[in-house]
């Protein structure tokens, strides 16, 4: 038993030692980050700029780009990019290629994402699903495909921001299918790129306080959908359903919400600078201690716990 205990301690120490080893001479390397208007991407762009990287920070809006440029160094360059626009993605990739030239691109951080409407599936139409899938999955894949030649040249890193919602779908709408898709793409890409010396990592944040998870915005979108439902659907759910279910969701959100988004950026930094980056980074107390363990449990346990957080429709 003593030998077993010492063996476990040694393995843990060896893993921790490898985890702390850093790649040398990263100052001045190029990295490209999507979704830098607010949230994780905005903080990541500022953080990596201070650490000496040459950052290409893509923003969706001119306002976001100007505000970011105003508080960063001359090394950081902002550009406008809507990841849904295939032509724009190609033009941006060509511009980046001209900038990095033979050095290549050390890091790609696919951070851009949206929540989209979250509601029971029979409240939604296909357009409610389309936008989050176009942004979170198709856009991410398209940006990656266009940047891969530059990343292979540098033998660099690809960091995909997924979600704990890519392991466990605890709501309706397009967000969860999009993140499950990111997980599948990330795993296949990681294996495809191994032979080229490119490391691929996936970050799985829990619920963090960002514009994406703004509860007021989510509830407003849901209310619009509820108000436009056919009378028969409203009858099935009951007139009191919306308010009761919203109250339950807000209560859970307060319990699970992580306010310090720097934890996610620290994982991005580890993925870009560690000699041995992890394949997956689970971030946030809610993700580590509830959502991630629950995702590994039998479906009957998942359903029991998740349905306790939902209001029963009138028909049930």
C-alpha cells in the first residue's frame, strides 16, 4: 500500500512538472483571435498583447475594434470579421498570410460565439437553430480551414472554445448542437494535425458572466418566442409556464455563475504556451463539480437532475 501510494504521488508530481513546462522564445509570435469585441476574446487579446505576442484581434463591430485598439499596444492589430461570411473569412486569411509570411501563425483561438434563443424545441423553427450553428460551428470550421496552412508552417496551436454544453445539453435551441459539433470537430482535427506537430486544444467553460450569457437578454428572446407561439402550444404548456420556468432558470444561473472570466483566458494561455498543452480544459466551478461529472453519468440520472430544474407543462 505504501508503494502504491508513493507511485501515485510520483505520477501526480511528474504530471504537474510536465504541465508547467513552457515553450521558449514565444515573444513576437503571431496569434489570431476571433470574437474580441467583449468577454473572453477581448480579455485574451489584451492579455496576450501585454505578454509580447503580435495579436490579430478580429471583432464583429467597428466600435469593438476601436475600443480594443485604444487600450492596447501598436503590436496588436484589429480587423473586422463576421465568421458567417465565407468571403470575409478568405480575405482575412489572405491578409494574415501576407503579414506572417514565412514565419507562419503560432496560435489560432476560435472564440467567436453566440447563445441564440434557448427554449423548448417545439417553440422553435429552423431559423432559431441556424444562426448559432452558423457562428459557433460552421464559422469556426471555416476560419480553421483557412488558417491551417499558416499554423502548420509554424507548428503552432489551435484553441477551440467550446462549452460544457458540448458535453451535456441542458436546454433547447441551436447552442448545444453547435457545441457538440465543435467537440467532434476538435477531436478529429487534433488527431489529423498530430503528424504535423500542430497541437489542438478544446476549452470547455461553464457559465461565465459575459454578454453571451446575459440572463436579461436570454429571457427577452424567450419571451418574444413565447408571445408568438400558436394558441395550442400555449395551452399545452399553460399560461403560467413561462414565468415559473424563468424563475427556476434565474435561480440556477445565480448558483452556477462564474464572475471571473480570467480563468478561461489562463487556459488559453496555457494551451498556447505550454510545452505539453492539455487536450481539454474544463473551466469554472460549476463545470468542474457539476456539469462535467453529470455528463459522464447514466442518462436516467442526468434526466432526473435536469428535469428538476424545469417547470412541468400543463399537459403533464
